[in-house]
C-alpha cells in the first residue's frame, strides 16, 4: 500500500487523531510535572501553590492562634481589633478597614541576617547571597516560628527536625542549615547571628543559635514576598524563633502571608462571623471561589485536602482524555477500514493478504503516532518544561497494541468476499 | 490435462432469513487456451462461480483443482499466492484504486508477487503493456481521471502484468458503451489468440458470442454446455 497516499486520503481523520494523541501526551507531561513535584518530598511546601488557578479558587481565612485570634500588639490594640490572614485578601485598605498589618509585612520582607561568628573556630564563609525575596536584601536565613516549625517536617539529611521544646529554649535558637554548610559545621555547633532589620527598624540584634540538623540537598522552599518564589535552600539556614520573636517569623509565611485583615468587635465570639461577613462584602464568594475559615493549625491540612481534591479532578480529566483517545483511535481505524474497503478489495484480488493490509494500517498509525509524539514533545518542552519518557513510551506501546488488536479484529471478522463485493458498493 | 477443474461444487449462503443455494452441483473443466463465456441472468450464480474459481470465496462442498493442485485446507497466505500467480481479474467496475496513478494500479500484482521484480524490470514491463493497450500516455495520471474505456484497459494491463495463464472477467463490458465494448472484446480475442485462457462472465448473449465456448447457468446450475 502507498502509505502516504492513504494517509492523505484519510487526512481529516488522521489530523483529528494526531490532535487528540498529542493533547494526551502534553497532558501527560503536565500531570507528570505536577505529580512528580508533589511526590518529591523536597517540594512539598511549594506543591500547595504550584497550580495557580487552583490556588486562586480558594480564599482561606486563617486565624492565627488560640480559640479565636491573635490580638494585635498592645501599641495598636484598642481592645476590639482582631487580625487574620487571608490568602487572597489584599484589599483591606478598601472598604475603610484599618490596615494595621502592613508594618509587619514590611518588617518581615526586609530581614537580612549574617552569621557573625562561629564558635568551634570554623570560619563561616558567606557565598553569593540568595536574592530571591527582594533584590536589595541578601538573605541567608529564614525565621520559623513555633507553629510552623512544628507543623512542617523538613527533609533532613543529618540531625533532626524542629521540636516544640526547641522554641522554648531561651539561650540558643535551633538552626537547621542548608546542605552546603555540612562541610563547615557540625551538629551542635553554636553560631552568633547578627540580625539586621533594614526596613522599619535600624537597631541591630544579635541572637545565638545552635545547629540541630542539615537539610537534604536541593530542598526547595516556597516564599511569597513579592510573588511566589521557589527557593533552593542549600545555602539557607532555618532559624527557629522563640515566642518573643514570634511575629518576625512571618518571613517564611506559608500561613502568614498577609497580616492585613482586621475586624473590629468587642465580642470575641463574633470574630468568625465578622470575618466571613467581610469576605462576602469583598466579593470573594461565588464565581467558583470557596470561602473557608480555619484555624492556623488546621490551615495546613485544609490546603493539602483542597489540593488533593483539585488533583483528583486532574486525574479525572486525564483519565477521560486517555479513554477518549483510545476510543477515537479504535473508531478511526474502523472508519478508515470502512472507507478503504474497496481499495483493500482491489489489493486482495491481486494477491494481498489481510495480514499485509493490517500491517499497512499499523504502519500508517505508527507514522501518525510519531507525528503526535514530535508535536507532544515539542509543545511539552516549550510550554510545560518537562516530559516523562516513560509515559511517552508506555502510551505509544499501548496505542500500538490497540491499533494492532483493533485492526486485526476488524479484518479478521470480515471475509475476503465482503471486501470485493464491488457491485454492492457501487449500486 | 485441464487447467481448472470443478467437480460437484455447491455453494450456499447462510443469510439471517434463509439459506440461498447459489451454486448447485457444478462440474466444469477448463482447458488451456479456452475462451469460455459463462452466461446467465442476474442472480443465476455467475459471480459466485467466478469467485470460487478465483479463490475469492470458498465452496461449500465439492472439489476444485488448479492444474493438478487440489484446493483444500490452504492458509490465507497460500491462497493469496495462488491467486496472484494464476489469475488476472477484470471486473465490471474496473476495481482500480482511484488515488493511485495508472502506473501504480498496473503494478499492484507485482507488489504482492512471491518473487519480486526489480523496479527497473517492473517499470519496463508496465510501460510495454500500457503502450500496447494505448494507455502509455496516461501512466502518471491518477486512475480517477480516466474514461471508462481507459479504466478497463488499465484493468486489463493489470491482469496481464503478472503473466498469469488465466484471466477471469466478470461483466467486463457491463459499464461500457457499444464502441468501447467492441474495442475491449477485440483485446480479449487477441489475448486468447496469444494463448491466454479466458473465462468471461456476461448476461449478454452478444458478448458471449465472441467466445469459443458458452456455458449457460440458471439458478446455480449449468443447463447445457
Ligand atoms: N454474500 C452473499 N450472501 C448471500 N447471498 C448471496 C451472496 N452473494 C450472492 N448471493 C446470492 O447468490 C445468488 C447468486 O448471486 P451472484 O453469483 O452474484 O449472481 P450473478 O452474478 O449471476 O448475478 C443470488 O441469489 C444472490 O442473491
Ligand atoms: Mg454478477
């Protein structure tokens, strides 16, 4: 058979087939990229947020602590103000809401720390600073508060994770260092840390820290000052803060992204209601948005749950498109055999076997699959930035088996005489 | 020795509603160089007989020999090879692949030959035959662009390309006007004179009259010879 002539003859069926096959392949790359980053434990923090459109769909109001909310600092507190965090809630200044949280945002956005002195006589060398948060402030350290430190298990190469008691220790702050420091420090080393608060405060502080563990190589963390950023933690040190530094811990704020939500009420029992009411007046409800009020300690689980359910919808769509591609392939083979019945009949009376015809169908579809592969690979690399070779190969194999089985089955069930029933076809 | 031999051939079709007896106890011998017309009304079983002769369909019972080879229990591959090596088919609606060029259409039997020809040899053969049949100028054209008479010449060229001894023709002039019918029948005559064995199926007594031998078939039975 003249393969290319035949492809040309059935060009519309084949274009459609190429389209659906490459869509499935591109989709598989998308799934692969996201699922692998979810599964990679180093990435688990960033996985909450790496599908922006899903993230946008949920507005979560988290209460900082305790049965209701954190009170603001005394200096701001008039006895009736409560703060809360909202993942999408950045418009507190509208609607006449007092915007107390901004100062804190400013503070935590501008921390920089340097490690001044290393006990144990090893010199600390500051390499190229990470400049992922804000251009002007080289950052070596991330402060972690007790809530956060307890909830998150960082991937540890050596030593251990934070424990509750670490945050109660007054003398030394617990430090988990990036893996790049493993050569220079060991567990138990004490560090003298200089803290510059460059933005709102000029005063310099010194705190002491002690290394309790090292992060795994290429651990990635998520920060979102000035937009979400994934940072490599190899050169970072994570510093657990005792309660007195609590508010400074917002830097690495999975929960403490914005502190600008404030409601005013004299009755603490009304706080939840007030927050929800505010959210509604801000127009965050409806249009696919979900409003949820949860306590900070539960927010973590809420995100995981929400994202899991979002992923399951991706699985569903992927599954459906996979099945659709199988069905369409089977259908197109059926249509092509039906359309080519006369031509196959001509070949059969001249000495072809049904096997030979099946092989030519196989070859045609192999070419179609290859075209879909090329398109899939190029577009995946361009727009998704990842491909899963295993999925590609697996999908190709499955499709070839499907083509083989379908074409064999259809041809086997048709007698030679049915192909060459030319008169029936013409009349 | 006869080149084809049928003995007590029966063929029934099992349709959903009934059993159709298409051929009833057909016995027939074809000698080398024969030019036989099988004549009968529509539905009398002519095509069914040709299909069985050409190994396109299987008999229900009876015996069939091609030369001295008994056709029994063959694989699809063996049947295809026998068909390719023994028969050239010429059918009423030409049985051409419309999207192929005339050249490619004529070449089809060579593509499925057991012993392949070189492209060069195949090309020379195709050009020679096409020239003799007055379609030498059309080789590059797609088959669909040809007139009915030209299409049937292409089909004849294809039936000849593999040098088979037997030509099976099912209403070869059924779609042609008088002038082209005469032209095609003239070609058949010449081919027979050159030694080809021809079995020609027709419902048209006039067409049959050019053949050396006429077999009448009625309701699946041969009525006289
Ligand atoms: N595939 C088939 N299934 C059922 N009946 C068939 C089939 N092919 C032919 N027949 C029947 O067999 C008889 C002979 O048909 P056919 O050989 O095509 O006649 P002819 O070629 O002489 O017009 C007819 O009655 C026809 O309906
Ligand atoms: Mg007929």
